[in-house]
C-alpha cells in the first residue's frame, strides 16, 4: 500500500465558532485587524491545527520524543515552519477581507459586507485549511520517511519513485514513475513525494544498483513550485515558493519578522 494513500482527511474542519468568525469580520471592517496588525488568536489556532497535522503524519509529537534528539529537532523545525505559514496565510486572508469592504470607491455598509467577509474567512480556514492540514500530514510523514531512508542508505542505497498506478495518477507524476536514483542524488531534492496537493506517490528503497538515466529527461512543468522540495532535507512543511509567502513590498519586513506573531 502506498505510504501516502490513506492519510488524506476529507472531513470538514471547523476550528472557529460563529462568534469567533463574527469577531474577526467586525475587527477587519472596523480596522482593528489589518494585514499589518493580524489577529493573534487566529494565528495561534491555525498554527495549532497544522501542528496537529505534523504530529499525525510524523507519528510522534514533541512531548513523546527525547529532547534534542534527531526527531525532536526535526519536529521543532516543522512546527516552527507551520506557524510561520499561519502568519503568512492570515496576511493574505485579511488583505482579501479588507479589499472586499470596497466596491470601487464605495465603502459597503457592514450589513452588506458581513456575508462576504464571513465567506472569505471560511474559505481560508475551512476549505483551504483542510488541504493545508492534509499537506502537513503528508509532508511530515515524508520527513519521517526521509530520516529512515538516510539511516538505511548504506545498506539500501537506491530509491525508486512509485505512483499508485490507477486512473487518478496525474500525468506529471506518471512521468516520474519507476525512476531509480541513489539516495544522495539531487533528483530527490525536488521530486521526493508528495509532489502536489493530496499526492499519493511514494518511494521504494532497495539495494538495486540499476540507476535510471536522466539523459533527455523532461522535467514536469505542472508540479506546483511549492512542492518541488524534500521535507526531510529542507526540514519544512511549506516552502517559500508557496503563494502565501509573496507579500507587498512594503510588508516584506513584516514577513521577515513573522508579522510580529509569537513563535511556539
């Protein structure tokens, strides 16, 4: 069974009550919450949810691994990354909510804006968050797998990319199927799965020395840039190629300082 096949969560994610959502919508409309002054409670709640996904996929949490062990260091880095991601995510959510206050040169009355603001918030924190939670699970499982791969690399020096092989395999993933390269090959810097949202691909580690030639290999041009990474080597869940990490020039210092949100 593919290592990524059974980890996807399709159930609804509801981590905010109606009262909490209304507080955020009112805060944005009144100017108390802005892209430059985010809501700490929202940031922490999303960061906590994504951290749960990290622990779920890794199979361990920081509370049940030895302090300063390789697992502890990896989990700390992955957790820190999802909190930074949470700040960048909220920045874009609030910007979209602020933009929705205006209809050309007209400021919408709150009664008109409330439904739109609520829909935007729910889109980010229910629909998008479900996919991001799944990514946290799959990428942290990938990071754990990579640690095992490196530990066994002397005896099992080769990796072979494997798709599930059914009718739902994406063409760009089918292009990678059965490619075998050494564990240390730079190929795995970019194409170690998952290679897309809800990707089900995996790798098989063997002592087979038959290396696939990449001469003439065409790099898939539809793999999302934010997935062209290796969670275990890069020690992250979400790369800086994710669109959330693109901010207005005037806000780049905010991004560098995690929007002044507290890190765990």
